[in-house]
């Protein structure tokens, strides 16, 4: 089951942070179709946020076709974002962990790493006109 974490310094709305974490977990195979999301009340208590914020996140996931509510049963994942590359991710993750160790040893902090990764992804996946490559 997913355990949500909030970044209080983020410019991203709290409900959207929850949505993005579910999507990331689906994309990397940590969550799968059929898995149950934590109860709204539990998430709200754990994160010290308004239950309506959690409900908004769960509603967004439902509107995107990723979840469904079951009366008295909770919220369950019904979609996936994992692609055919999911099988390769374990090895790539191990390599990334090694790389992050090197980055940390070189004095890079989490924000430095994020900036480096985001700029590299943009320059690698976008052509000069700003369109994504296949």
C-alpha cells in the first residue's frame, strides 16, 4: 500500500501531490490495478490535512479512469500507467541508486539532483522545436 509524503515547500497543490504519487507508483509498478488506496480518514490523519483534500485527489484519479470507489469498501485502482518498459526498470533503478550515491558524494543535494535530472530529461527528449521525440 502506498504511503503518501507531502513536500510543504512544493508549489504543487497538496491534492495534486497525492495524485502524482499514485501515478508514479503505478508507472513504476509499486501499485497495480486491483490494489486498494488508503482510507481517506487515515491519509488525512497521517498527513494532518483536511479529508476533503484527500477526497479531491481520489476524485481526480477516478475522473482519469485510474480508480473506482466501492461503497463501504474503499477506493481501488482499476487502471495502470506501467508500460512495456516495466521489466527493465529494476536494473535501471539499481543503476540510478548507484548514480545517486556518486552525486551525493560529489556534494549534490536533492534539489541539485532534481534540477540536473529535469534539465537533462528536457534536453534529451525534446527537439529544438519543443516537441517530444517518440
